[in-house]
């Protein structure tokens, strides 16, 4: 393999790792995840590990604990 091929392969691997890393979301037990698809509400996720489509779906974490004033 030539040096150019190795550099291109390394760039592709780094891009895929970033893509996979940004698609995994973890919702803690005291939270709920509000999923938006292209800016519009889609669903509410319960605690656990969730996969999202990067750049198409976004998740906002909402804390469900009571606030004491």
C-alpha cells in the first residue's frame, strides 16, 4: 500500500468513528430524551442506550427530578 492510500484509509476510519460516536446517546435514569427529527418533535425516549441518525435527529435531555425551592 502506498502512503496516499494509507492516509485516505485513515481519514475514512476517523470519519466513521466520529459518525458512530455522535449517533450513540445515553439517557440516565433521572432523565428523559426528547427526540426531534429535522426540528420537529418525534418521540420521548426512556432511560437507556439509544441510537440516533446524526444531523437528522437530535435529542434533548430533560431532567425529571423534583426541584425544591
